[in-house]
């Protein structure tokens, strides 16, 4: 069940400030407040979805595609395309998800030593 008081829902509503990298009516990308790499940006859809599976099941193919197209736009804007980056989504307790709102982490700007 979606928690309307999670930190990302509050960011979407403008109740909590963030350092935005890109935003439109459907998505928001902003700098992580506890970065683990030189570049650490979070990307969230503005729809109420708990995790990746929920995002996929609740949204149209066009909405899903647009989220990832905009992710690529942000990666280009960050200037990390050439040297490389990681895109990570944690899902559920075993996946290490801390905020119950689907989101991705874009990590780059240096060698990111997270092995999967």
C-alpha cells in the first residue's frame, strides 16, 4: 500500500525542498542528500507507486517509456554518458529499498564500486 507521507511524496507536493536537476509534470530528478558518488541523482515518477513492479503494473507503456527516456535525458545533462554510470532501483526490504516510492539512483562522475 502506498504511503502518501513518504519523503518523495512530500517532495512531489513541494513540502520538502530538494536540489532539482530536472522536473516536469510527470517526473522529478534531484540530487541525493547522502550521495555515494560524485554524481548521485534520484529519479521519481510523480505517480503513486511503491516499487518497480508497482510502477510497471499501474502505468501505461507510454508512461513507463517516457520515464526512462527522461532518465536518459538527465544522464546526458549530467555529462556522465561517455565515462559511464549506474542506474539502480532497490525494491522491497530484501532489495534495500528505504523509501516506499519507486525511484532510481543515477550514479557516476567516478568509478562506482558497487558490484552486483
